[in-house]
């Protein structure tokens, strides 16, 4: 490292010793300490959090991570794990004056094994989610975790945050898609439990300590993932409705008539659709406008009959006056357009100015009343604010976002983030919901967590953290 770079990052003798040791462990070219080189690792997608770091380290193996963490514990050097840097709550961004190191797992992307008899795939934590999906498809299987950032997020980050996405209704969260795990503890010990067993009743299920812990208890380095048969038939419908109550009635009817074939049930508001159509190259689906829409997808292992079952469901919903209109995708192009209208919703909001985000869940039956209350409360507090509530109605997770009033000052609007948060989260807690459904806690919601979580649960979480990371070197200041 040149003296100019050292001066730029403020490297002193102690820091130089740490950098030398990290370079010895991982190789000099895998330790980035210049400010321009680190910049992409220090800023998260919404640009709400921007940190500083001593360096970014890119280990190439579990053994290197183990050696690195052992050294960091000895020197009390804090480590911030990072996958694809797609997190939305700041969990992957370092805190403080710049003495933490970012541990990027991007180099650890190997496919270790596919076992078709066990329907499992063992992968390194740095594998991009879309590649996990592709490797499964290559052998005729499905890995069902799917979310907007799948082209850049990593499976390790997905597990560390217990990611959700659009297929939770059918397959569960990331936690439900894992059989075994490998993780490195704060002191450098390797917890190796890459089990492919579905039945393994040998004490505590330790993998679930690390899934959803956001790198505060250990660093996930590999996982055994569940695979499923690939659907032989997929049918997709875009449905216009009058209200979320009608959408809930449609969900109940779909469960009765289609059962386990429902893989997606996404709620979309007209205002969100207007945003997408205004700012992106997407096409209106239905001939008339409706206050709300549902993107419904059915999947089956049988090549025959699924289209007829979807049509029967839509006809029944129409006869019961649940839906107002519907279109069924007749081609891959039409299906992709249906999905584009849903997937572009978050990006479309950016073109409408500031947006105060909420990733919440409430009991499914409460969603209509919750949305009505949220709309009244938010617009009462901020006249002209635009509620853009969308998401995974089938599993109770709604992104209850608020776009700024037309013509408002963006910074003045964003300055009221905590006030609007308190309104929405208060309604969520009143209905025994969660302030974080799939994005995690990170630093964005860290101070909110003790206010909404059971006191004893918080004490247990802190006790686990103290036991596994007594020097608090793993992602300090996140979650707890």
C-alpha cells in the first residue's frame, strides 16, 4: 500500500498491523483499503446509510474467514459481513469512524454439491441467488426463493436476513428452505452442520440461530438448500378488484379451489400501477381501471388442467361479485408484463420523490382494516401524502409505503420519517403484527425493536449474543 493511500485513509501503525495480517490471510489483492475502491461497499441501495471502514476484505474460503475472525477477536477489530449489498435496513453498512472492516463474501461462490436423491444443493454463501436458481434449473429442479434483487443478492445474505419474496405463500421464507448450515463463530471456530437430513432430532436446531441474525452471531459460509420439482405448468392472472377486502375474499376462494397450487398472490394499488406506467415501458393489462389489483399465479406438476382450474376460479369469483375484471397471460411476453407491473413498484416510487418505507406484516384477515386505518392516519398527519401499499397479501406482508405529496419538498418530507413510522408501526403493533416482515432490523429499526418485542425475548437475544460474541466484534450496533 502506498503512503498516499495510507494517508488518505488515515492508516496508523496499529491499523497497518491489522492490514498486514489481513493481507497475509487473504492475499494483498483481496484487501481493499483505498477510499475509491471501498466506496461501493459502504453505501446501501437507498443511499440512506453511508459508512466508513478501515478496509474491505474478500476471503476465498471458510478457513480464511476462520483465521480472520480469530485474529479480529484477538485485536478487538469489528467485522461487518456483507453479501451482495442489497439490504434495505443498513445491516451491511459499517458504523463509526472507520475502524471496522467489511467482510465481503463475493469470492465464495462455489457450488459444492447437488444431490438429486435428497433434493438438496450445497453452496457457498457468496453465490448470487439467481445463479442458485439457475443451477437448480439445470438439473430439473426448482429453488423457489425469489425477490427483486435476485440478480445481485447472495444466498448468505438471504439467509442472514431470512429473506422472503414472492413465493413465501407456497414455500416459506429463506429459513424454511435450509436443511444444514456452515458458519464461523466470532472466535474463529467453524460450526459445520451441512446436514441433508430432513429428520435430525439431535438437540437444539443451531442453524436457526444464524438464519435471520444479520451476521451478529456468526458468519454463514455455506448452506444445504432444499430443492423442489420444477412446475410443468404455470398460469398467471392479473385481476382487477374494488378493495383489499375483495382481494382477501379472492384469496379465500383460491385456497378452496386451488389449494397448494397457489404460488403467488400479490396485492397492487392503482396508484402504484399508475407510477409504473408513467415512468417505465410497461403496458396496461385490463381495459378498465380498478382501485386494486391482484397478481395471481398457479403452478402444477401436471401439464394438463391448470388453465381450466384457473378459469374456473375466476368464473366463480366473478359470479360471487368478488372480482371486477381479469386477464390470463396467453404468452410468456404477457406473463413477463404482468410481473413487470409488480416488480417495478419500488423503483417507480423513486421517480415520485421521497418515499417513507414500511416492511410490515399483520394477520392476513386484518390487512383490509389495517390499510384503511393507515390511509386515514397518514393523510390526517400529512395531507396530500400518497399511500402506496403493495406486496405479499398471501403471507400477510405489506410494503405500506408513503410517497411525498405532489410538489412537496423532499427533504422536509423525509425529515418526518420517524413521525410517519410511529403512526404505521403503532397500527401494526395494535394488531399484533411485525415491524419487519422480510427486510430485517439492521440499524434502521434497531432502536424500535425493544419497544415492540417482548422484554424477555430481548433478554434472551442479548444473552445469546453475549455467549457467542462476548467482545461484540460481529456487526456491532445492528439488531441489538
